[in-house]
């Protein structure tokens, strides 16, 4: 649980206004993936996107809950997040006028866990605040970059030939870093072979917790391949074994699943469990925590990068804004819309330049137009939570 003392008090908003939110809408939208995405915990061929919108004074802000349908990457699912938002978080958000992001984070802090649910609402709040105050998300959080370098995360493939074909494709599209998903049986061998074909590319691997410390000696072979990092090799909530493993490795360990908030970040760094942090706004509970983690890592000179959760354009737009902060020195898992979906829910869709760069939008809020007609056409479920007679108490 986040204690109130841990809630970020970073004065991030350049300009803020009190907002009285009238309603929260929860939508699920199924988008087919261009190709299946396989990780150490399974394969999916479509993404049930969970969109959250909040409305005040006729203006609507958009966020995304990145939870999956099944509890593999995290215990949260679309179902748990719907319950927690409907029954706890939305009522807290609607109960009274919101002063700022910290006010919202404090209201959520008495509810334990459910970071992805919290983040969905924080994201929608920040988009709305940007629109109401005439600022882009990047401006709101004091981002410093106008463009960001990006990489691609490649799922486990049916064969090495398929993998090499994908690596070549994304390199030719300009992506600055290739990340390979690994699992037992799809690890040292494929990394060696990709390295043989591409001696100089920036290459990393992500195990999504598929190993235990007893695999340490085996995984030590990865040290040979000059990887940028090994992401989350061990248990999803472990810091101790990662510290042992990091001590034995030359390659930097990066934590994803284990980093659930600012306190865990501090502990991971104090224990030397990793040298790099993957920040996902959803996993850590929204902007309030993501900003605190960024600031902490920045002050300790720990490189961070922005992870992805196969988001629609709405979640992706928030990731782009986050990655405009100065500490995001490594390419993010922020790929072009076309890497995931035939059609995205925002206009224009996210595109990556031939040198692997995404421009940070300057329009108000998320800085993209939400394609409401397409969202409506693809909506599977819709639920509305409204403020009851003036104020909810
Ligand atoms: O571990 O980073 C991960 C996707 C879903 C769940 C977890 C992860 C991922 C990715 C894809 O690696 C990143 C992306 O391109 O969105
Ligand atoms: Mg990961």
C-alpha cells in the first residue's frame, strides 16, 4: 500500500485549476493485433483495451487501464480494475472538487494495490487538466525533450527464422533498440544467433520472471553478448535474488514487474537489485508515482526508460509524454501504432521516424485526437459512474 507520506508532492503542474468531475466512463474495446504477441506466460492475438474517460464542464480527458484479461503479468485484470474503479476509486474521485494530482493520489492511497486501476484515472485526470489549462501532458509534467528514441519488444516466435525476419524488419524501420522476449528453451541460443547476425545493434532481453536464482549459472552465459540489459529475469516481486544475480553478472539487470512504486524503487537501488529501471505508468499507479520514481532515479543517476503494455494510442500518448522527462535516457518500448494494430484509436496514429524517433506532441492534453467513432464501433462494454446530486459523500 502507498502511504500518504509516499505520495509524490512533486510540484509537477505548471498551471493547475480545481476540477469538479461530473462522470467517469469505463469502456472496453477489442483491437486485433497485427500478429500474435507471445511472452514467457503465453500468447495473445487481440488486446482488450480498457479506456477510461472523465468529463468536467463539457471537456473529456482520456486514460487507459493497462491490465490484461488474465492475471499473468500482474494480479490485476480488466475485471478487477472495473470493480475497483466502479466501487472505490471513481467515487473517491467524484466525491469532491479535485485540487491537483496530489489530491487525487492521496484519495487513492487508502486503497491498497490496484495500481493499474488507479493509473487509468490519473491518466484521464492529467489529460483533462492539460486541456482545461492549455498545456500538453509533457508541459504539465515539465518534460524536457521534444522527441524520444524508441525500441521494439519482439515476442517469442515459432522459429529463429521468424525472429530474425522481425529483427531485420524493425531495424530497417529505424528502431534504436531490439528487445527479445526470452523463456527457458528460447534464450541463450537465440540471443547468440541474433548477435551473430547483428554484432553492433543495441540488444536487450526480457524474461518476465521466467527463471529462478538456481538458473543463475546458466544465465551467466548471457554476459557474452554485450546486452544493454536483462529485464526481470526472476520473480515478479523479488528484490533479494535479483541482487544476488546482479552481483554475479556483468550485464545490467533492469527491473520491470518488481518495481511497483517509489519505495520499492529505493529499496531495489539500495539493495543493488538492478542498475536500470523500467517505468510503466500503469504498473506504478499513475503519474504521481511515475514522476516520483523518475525524480529519485534521476537524482541517483540511474537510467530509466518507458515500458509498454501493448497500449492503444491513448495509453501510448501518455507514455510518450512521460518519456519526455530528462531521466528517460534509454529507448522506450513505445513503438508505432502500426506495430500493434491495423487501426489505432487516435488521429494521427503514432509514427516512428526512419531514425527511430517519436515526436512529443504539443497539443493540449494527450495531444492527439481521440477517434470516438472508431472507439464506439469497437466498444464491447460501457459503464458510467456519475456524481450523485451535486456531491457524493
Ligand atoms: O514485460 O515489458 C513487458 C507487453 C505486455 C506485458 C508486459 C510487457 C510487454 C512488452 C511489450 O514487452 C511492450 C510494448 O511494445 O508495448
Ligand atoms: Mg518487461
